[in-house]
C-alpha cells in the first residue's frame, strides 16, 4: 500500500513522517521515502529550487525525472513485495506546486491538468493521501521562508490547487487539520492510517 503525505511547506509532513517511522505500531518492513529524493536526480532538483531564475517547465521535468527514478528504484520494488510505502511528498506536490508555477507563464490553459497528463501514462497513484491542512501564513511562518516557494502569496495558489485535487479525488484524500500542536496532529494522522 502506498500512503503519501502532502501539504504546504511547513504543514508538518516531515515531523509526522519521522514520528511514524519511529512508531512500533508501523510494520517493521515499511519503507519510508520522500520527494525530492536524495539521489543525484534529487540533487538536480535542489539546484533548481535554489535558482530564482529557473525555467518553470525545465523545473517540472527535473522533479518529474526524480519521480520516475523514485518509482523504479524504490516505490515499485517495495510495493511488489507487499510492503507499506510512506512517502513525504509525491506526485500531488508536482500537480499543486508546478501547477501554480506554470500558471504565471501563460504557456498552458490549465497547467495543473497538463502536469497530471504528463504523469498519467506511467506513474503509480497513491492508495491514500493524508493532506496536512494549514493556512498559507502559518505555512510560510513555520517553514521560515527559506526558498522561493515559501511565501504566503505563492502558497495560497498552491493551496487552491491542493483543494482542486481533493475535490477531484475525495476517496483518496484524507484531510487533517494541521494547525493543532504536533502531538494532536500526529494522533490524527495515526488514527487515519489505522
Ligand atoms: N503541528 C505543529 N505545530 C507547530 N509547529 C510545527 C508543527 N509541526 C511541525 N512544526 C514545526 O514547523 C516546522 C516545519 O515542520 P516540518 O515537519 O519540517 O514541515 P514540512 O515537512 O511540511 O515542511 C518545524 O520547525 C517543525 O518543528
Ligand atoms: C516534490 C516536490 C516539491 N516541491 C517543492 C516544495 C518545497 O518548497 C521544495 C522542497 O520540498 P521539501 O524538501 O519536501 O520541502 P518542505 O519539507 O519544506 O515541505 O520543493 C515542488 O515544487 N514540486 C515537487 O514535486
């Protein structure tokens, strides 16, 4: 089973992911993974994140290349062994973030849909996605605004895109109010996964 954690920067995904990894109730052979990955593809993505002038379409394909490698070297092998896979960010991050970045360039009528179509023929959709819901101001404050994506203005567009993804696939997404304290948020996520 493939479970993904999604949400704005600073929504608390990594905090939840680390606590799950240390939780005795989680099967010991579960695979904890993330995007961007720590492979050289992920390093290329990191370079693009750090470049304020990166071309938004080129950036989409860097993230997408990282996803393709992540699928073939980690996600599909683990799923074929019936292991639980928990990924801190996955394809919905591309739909929401690059959907928002590409919107400023007028290159596509519906950038989010374009990004979905780029993935559709070959990706493996998650079975469940926990969406950690926080407002853009909280997200920008918690994340410390350390990269070009972490402004409340941009994150508001990203959040609108996540809302559209949830509307389009309500069975897969589980929304968790992530404005509460870390213990409460963790218990909420744990209850969903149980
Ligand atoms: N529920 C929470 N309430 C307040 N602060 C939180 C909460 N969850 C995480 N944080 C803090 O917010 C920052 C970003 O958390 P992190 O888990 O890295 O978020 P993400 O992976 O979604 O960017 C960290 O300093 C973390 O300690
Ligand atoms: C996986 C992914 C991340 N991102 C962005 C979100 C983050 O601002 C940045 C790095 O991701 P990440 O390291 O998960 O950041 P955080 O822990 O703060 O949420 O890359 C995309 O724009 N598209 C993607 O497909």
